[in-house]
């Protein structure tokens, strides 16, 4: 196509009658006129191929980055799982130091359902009557007392924690001279009082189950945060924080 256009331009030059003078110059201009778009077309094609190659290189690089990112995600997930498994093993090792565990009278279970949006101090575990669980069985964690079994199905059970509303726990302060008393939940914390007169409980003391009532003796309940002696009486009021982090529970054990 470029050759045909060039020939036509040459013929037109001769028809103008200008003679030989300036023909060379006109031919050069005509050749430039034809060659310039052709060169631009060739450059465009080169740039097109170059762009294709760059696109392929960028695509390959992006794919490599995606694969590396996925590998990092897998590694992070594995490390997180290792940490969780380690925590569970440590928690279970603490649980099985209880005397009941040494006698084989304990059943480990996973927490499988918790209603965090409407916390009422109740959650579900993956063991039930088929595993020997009954209502009233004591539930513990590696840190201390969790609560008791409130409802039992064949394969699951509901646990009512000591933070469930109006739950009462009989306690004894740690130590040989520890006094006994009663703790009651208000839904968020533990409040209570001593059964005897005097003030032999102080802030920071650990409170244990007394063995009176529902729960076995010697299970950690909480630590005293406040002690108040009522004016004009010998009654001592206390507040305590539970030793168990209920929202972090994944593993528990049921004393059968």
C-alpha cells in the first residue's frame, strides 16, 4: 500500500511541470510523508507487543505474591493453632490435678455455644447423659469453679456458671483460720458476707468452696476485692472477682 501511494506522488510531481529542479527534494518530502505514518504504525505494534509482555510479567508477579500471601496465612493459622493447642493442654493439665480427676471421676468437655450478646451465665458443652453427666454435677476449669450442670441431653449439656443470677456458693477463706460465708452473684460479680462475727478476711484473700451445699470442697472461687464491716453490727460484707475467665473458656471438666 505504501508503494502504491509513493508511485502516485512521484507521478504527480512530474505532471506539475516543475522539471528536474527540486524533484529530489520533493521525493524526499514525499518519502518522509509516506514513511512517517508507517514508522509510527511499526512503533505502535512494538509498544503493543511490549505492553503484552509487561502485562504477562505483572500478572505472573501478582500470582506469585498471591501464593506467598496464602502461604503466610497458612503459616499464621498453624502457629495460632499451635498456641491454642498449647493453652488447652496447659488448662487440661491444671484440671486433672484435682483429686476427683485422679480417681477417674471427671469428664472433659468442649464449650460449643455461648450467647455473648445476652450473657446470662449459661453455656453449652459437647458432653451429655451418654457420658455420665447429670444435673447438679460440678463444672470446673483449670483455674477453679465454673458452676454446675443445669440441663442434660444425650450428647450436650447446659452449664450454669456461678455468675448466673442469684446463684449462691458457700465459701471458706483460704488458710487454717479461714472463715466461712456465702457468695451470691448479681449477674456481673460476686457479693457476700461472713457467717461468723469478726473480720478475718482481707482484700486479696482466695476464697474456696467450703463443701457445704452443691459444690465439692476445696475448689477456688475467687479473690476478695473489698471488705466492709457494717456500722453498728458485727456483719462483714465482701466482694470478690471470680478466678475463672468465663468468656475465654474453651475446655471444662465435669466432676461426676
